C-alpha cells in the first residue's frame, strides 16, 4: 500500500493517536510521494485522482462508497439502469 501511497504527511497520519503505532507506520513508508501517476500513467488524470482519493491513508479523508458512486466519472454507469 505504501509503495503506491508514498510517504504520508502529518495531516494524513493525524487519525493515529498512539505514537508507537505512528512511528511504526512511518518506518514502513518509502521516502517518496504518490507514485500512482507513474504506475497508472495509462489511466485518465480524473481516474488517477479518484484512485488517490479512494486509497487515502487517513480514513477520515478517504472517499466513501456513496461519494464514489456519485462522482461524475461514474455518471454513464449510473444512467444505464
């Protein structure tokens, strides 16, 4: 997961209250930013943004299923029924 997400900032780690756990999580993270754009370069910019929002490390900032379903990217799928 961290290979894709890269190093997380303080805001993204703010939901972890235990310092020991936070330090452990930091040890697991590579010293680089998101690599989604590089690994998934064939996907549209909009879809890569959705992936980043879906994979957000902080669950308080991660998109919910409802938010994803209502995203304009999926409008054509919603309109099929």
